[in-house]
C-alpha cells in the first residue's frame, strides 16, 4: 500500500492543467499498519496502538482541552458520561475505551471526550464518482481543528475476524470509531460533519436519547456488519445519531454512490448518482459540510473549486490518481487537512484500492 507524505506548498499537474496544491505526492513512505483482531476481548483490541501512540494521544487530549476552551459544565458532563459508560455506550465500545484508558494512563473521561469530538467539530470533503467503465471511486479529505496532532496519530487499521480481513480504515490512535473505511467488493465510506446547531447539543443527545449513537460508532458497526452498498445506505439513513452529518458511500456497481444528509432522528435527503441527470450527479457527487441544494458560504467554499476540478478532469480521465489530484488542490485541501484518500471497493486495499496521502 502506498502512502504519500506531502510538504507545504508545491505545484502539481492535474489532468488538464496546473493547480496550486498543498497536499502533493512528493515522497512515498510506509504508514504503520496494525491488525485489529475483533475476536480478541474488546479491552485488548487497541492496546498495541495505544501503547505505541500514548504520548501523541496525550498531546491531542491536552490540546483539545486547552484550545477548545471547554467550559467546566461540559467537563462535568463528560465525566458523567464516563461514569455511566456502560449505560450510555454499548459493547464493545465501552470496553475498548476502557482498554485505551488503561494502556495510556489517560483518564477515561478524556478518552471518551476524544472519541466524541468528531461529533462536535470537523470539516471534510467527500467525492464519489463513476469512471467511464462503470467503476465507482471515492475521494475523501479529513479536515480537523488539530491537523498537526492527528497526522502524528494516523495509521492504517486492518480489522480481522475469524482470520479474514473485514475492512480497512485510515485510523486515528485512541479512536475506536471509523471515519474513512474500505470494504473490498462491498463499499467504501466516509463521513462529513453537517454544520448545523450548537455542538454542546450533540453531547446532550448522548445522554437524553438512549438510542442515539456517536456517529463513528454507527459507522464502525456498518463497516463490520453491512454486506452491501444498499444495506450500508439503509443503516446510515435510519439509525439515531447524536449529531447531524453527511454519510458518503460508494459501491461496486454503476450508480452505487450516495450522499446521505442526516439530522439526529431521520433522513433529510438521499442524493444518488444518476446517469440520466443533467446535473453533476450524472457522474459524480461532491459534498463538503453544507446541504448540497444550497450555495456554500463564501467564507468556506471548497465546493466550487472542487467541482471545477472534476469538470476539468472529465469522466473520461477520472481515476484514483486524478481523483487524488482533485482532493489535494487548494482549497479542497487546506491547512486543516489531516489526510486525503482515494479508494475503490472494486480493488483490494493492499493492491491500490485504498490510497492515503498525509499533508
């Protein structure tokens, strides 16, 4: 698997022109890959990654608490959630979080907070597209308030069960959920925050609605259990969540691409690839952090340059390499980008179907 290290400001050549880029495939390195054995007791699954990344996890937790200026009331709320972890978080997540806390020496409340933070604040870009031969490809940028910390925490996780690879993810140490996933011959997945409401309301949902789940816990269940694009879309469309979001899913057959717009309780919109359309969904969907039927704010318009790049590239020339070019142009890629991914469920992760670039 090729993982690329990007340096600050360079110029990269896209399919039909020059674009300024902040995420350039400059030097290839090997990301460390860990096997996560789902047959192990839950509190032991992430022990090795927790030990290996303990200092980096602690640094992230400290930065989150300091830079987010968390009010005392919220800290009290997090501590309450941690004290009620068995009631509020189902197995195996409760035990996995305990295992990370024990392995790193970090308070359980801080580990819980670190695992809820994506439901509070994150900005991302996702693209799902159809090549001319009908193969579905999927691009994803993970943008976050603490990119320099998360880059040091990123690794490739291969989740195994009964000795077989279930799925692969671009993973963050200390985190048990899934933000970006590849399930060979089934589907690919990514999640974007939906810029709606107050972040502290999302935390309250973790307590008030016993059926609601942190976003990344639902997506972990989907990656483990769903066996088709359609099943993944159905679960992500109907599960109770603690925060609004966009789920982006790509399949293995023509037309299997969807952006699922969600609030906490229900599906808001299901936007799918449609070869009969006269709009962009004819061959690709592009989602940032705003409802696709509304114009993005001028202060954060990654949509327009992303669409321009896709349209310039054209369906005839789109592939995993040119899709990565789109994901790494400025401002689709920006100062908060942690990593970029180009993936396809039609190709095994280890054979080029899951390509990750760190900025």
